[in-house]
């Protein structure tokens, strides 16, 4: 597949429209009949901001809310709430998303399994079907090994008397007996429950890091500093061990630490949706006191179900999600990448798919039914906002061209039906059981050498980008440049960049591999000849970071063709990290202390990975191994 590049001026892959919520009007009566008089198919939520403008996610503002059900009957009379904006990239669009909190627990419109204080209003601005998140959460309900899936309902929203569009009212993910039902004893360490979000976008929050991803604890921790430090160490070590046993393909140990059925269902859900953001953010997991690491709930699917243009194959209902099998990209999900290397995990997925596929196959009809029964309200949303038939963000050309709302919902339904059928064939195949991962053209993916740039940004250049041969054929000027993002590098790992190049000899190609947060700067100038030549360079990264980029510049005007572009990790892979006796994927002082305690006979010292302590390679553990461990730390 080739994508045409025709960019004459400075352009980036993402364009934001910066616009605040419309100015607040004077307060209005909550029982204003003009609002319900306009009601079409959906329930209505009316927000009175008390004369203030809601323009930040950093702090809540007092407001009042009134809710009517789909029949126009009052569901929640005027009630005080605290409200703020929510989201990341959607903060910069005109149709805002909100998070609000009641003073006392409520269950608006009866959508939840119980009441709660915190609720979200999702604008779904980048999803012109308005139904992708709803479809994903409904899918989560079908997969009963996920202990909890977000309950939701489409609603019409008014702010200060003005219609704002169709939104998705849904539960906020938090600890609650009817949501994530885990123990809250923040004075304890192992006796406390932990709700955690994995992300690579939590730069401004307190977090810990495991295998080049950030984790933020979303549940309560102790107010005592020393206890909260122990709590963070406990859950971070538990997550490290759990990830590492998947990487080492240790089934018995994985079953001790991980709720495998929840990981299987979580993987199935994300493969049905073909979620592009699966490693970037909104990936939740929790561990209850005395329980195993559990993978739920699923969240954030506006860039799923084919609604993603910036990476090869994501618009297609066919092919496995490459971010689930390649660890080289910032959107890669390490849990899936490591789990899928295990024969027993793939077998568990195949067996589970047979159990749930019949029910999952009803999802396309669910989309059609929801769209049809509330069609008038959904159509009105686009009378308020930008008209259909244009590109909103990074959706595909095939989606952006639709000028009628029903075309969007038909596309979503048909895409989902094709996706489920492809997975039905694939999960039952020998290819999947044998670890052969197929792309959108049913060709095997070389997961060790896959080039997984999440987007391409260009300046003053025209031509085409070839997703099949992984390269580009462009007409460049000395002012032209291209940037490929986002790559994931690890400290101490070796990498190889290679490609084939030909074109006008007057045009040299200069590349730079950089990261804004790190000092790594690999660069070189490559001559261009009329005949195809092969270029290759190996280097080692001194830093661990998830957002490296390749920038390509041209020294003169002319035609340049590059193909077989590859940037791969060539570090020898060891399943056992020498010295890593606590099995957290790294060797450090904590391993030395644990092994020393074990040798001294401490009853609480457990070697989760005893083979890693046998540094003498004599199949026995003794003080000589301890001496070698100490030497490695000192060196």
C-alpha cells in the first residue's frame, strides 16, 4: 500500500483546534422546559456552571446538574456537583469532555451496577460514529473473565442552556464495590489493594517505571510517607516479576502471580477492537489483597475499530495488532508481546475464543441497533459541530469521506463483523498456535524486524510512502525533511539501522536519531547514487526512553527512493538475567540482599528465580555465587 505525500508547506500529522468552551451565561432555572422541549431520542444532562467558565482539568469548579431520562422524566433534580475538563489531546478541541463528582453517591439513569460519586462525559470528538467506546465497553460485558467493564449510556448535554451535542455518560474508573471492587486498607502494604494504570504519557505525575512503561497508582495509598514508599515498592516489584515470568515463558510462576483468564479476555477485547493506543495509555490492571494481578477494566477506544490512519494496517479489519507483538514502539504493549511468545497463552486464547465467539459476533448488530434507535440525536450532534465529510484528526480517508451519519455507523458495524470473522479463522488456525503472526494481507510478520513508526511528519516534500516495502519515493529540496516517530530504545541494547537507497547523485540524505528527553544523537550523511546501494549502521543506546525519532533531511533538490527501511534491536536475548533472583527483570542490590538472606536461612527469603543465582554454573548455590554477585554490583 502506498500513501501519497503532497506537502508544499510546513505540516504535521496532528492539527489541533484550540478553542475554549463557549463563554458561561448567567445561571438558568434547572427546570427550564425549553431543554426538554428540544429532546429527541436520548436522555438529557443539563449543566449550570454558576457563571464560571470550565476551561481546565487541573481543578474542579462548583456547578449544578439536572438529568432527565429518555422519556423526559426527571431522573436527578438539580444537584450540586464539582466539574472539570478531562482528556489529553481532546482538551484542544471545541467540543469538550468533562468529569464531574457528586457530593454523595448517585447512579444517574440507573446505568451502573451501583452508585458512585465520579462520572465522565465523553465527547467522542475524534470518533464520528460516536459509538466506538460504547461498543468496546459492551464487548467487555461479554467477557466475564474481566471482573468489571465500564457501564455507559449516550446522552444529550446542555451547558448553561446551550446544546453541546451527544456525549457518552460513563462510570469513572475507581475503587468502588460496584466498579473495581478491591480492598482499601491504605495503612497496610500487602494487605492493601492496588488499582494501576500503565501509560507512556504520565510525565507530570508520580509514577514508577517497569520495562520502559510508566505506572501510576490510582487507588488510595497511606498518608504516611514511609508506608506509601513501601506500598509503591511492593506493587512495582509485583508487576516487574509478573511481566518477567511471561518474558521467561515460565507458565507455573505466571499462574501464581497473574490472573491468566483476565489477561486472555483483555487481549481478546483489544484484538477485536484493534486498539492502536494499547501501549500508550489507559491500560488498567489491579491487584487485590491476597489476589493475583488482574487485567481490567478496558478503557478508551476512539482510535480503534479501524479509526486510525497513522500506521500501516490499522484501518484494516484483518491482521493482528502489530503493537501486540513488537516491543520496539511506544504504543507496543509489553504484556501482550511477552505473553504471545508462550505456547500455553496462545492455546488459552484459542480455547477461550471458541467459548465467547458466538456472543462476540452479536457486536455488529448491537452497533446498528444503538445507532438506529437514537439516530435523530446522533445526527443532531453534527448539526452543532463541524459537518461530516471532512477529516477530524487521524481517521482514514475511507471514514473521512462519509457525509451521512449512518454511513459511519454502517462502516463501524461492517468493519467489526469482518474483524470478528478474521479472528475466528485466525485464532483457530495452526498459524496462531505456532506463533505465526499475520498482517492485514495474511502474510507472516517478522516481529523481530518490524518497522513500527507511529507516524510520519513531512516538510516541503511530495511523493509517496510505501507501507509494503517500508520506504518512500519523494521529490525533495534542500529544505525538505521527514520525521518518523515513535521508537523505543533501552539502555545497553544494540540496534541496527539499514535501508536501500537510490536517486539523483546531487541529493545527499542526512539522518538523525534523537530524543527530546535524552542526549543520544546518532547521525550520518548517506550518499545517493543512481544504482541501488545498501546502507547499514549499528549503535548502542546509553538511555532508556520510549519516544525516539528518526529525522531525515536532504542536502539538495532531487529524487530519492528508499526501501526496506529497518531499525531493530540486535541485542542477544537471554531468558535468565544473571543475578536476578527476585525475578523482576533486572539485577540490582535487592537481589544481592535477598540471596544473602536466603543463604543465612531466613524463612521469609524466597528465590523466585533460583537459576539466576548460579553464577558459578555448577548447579549449586553457595557463598561463591554470592561473591560473584557482589563483584558484579561493584563493577
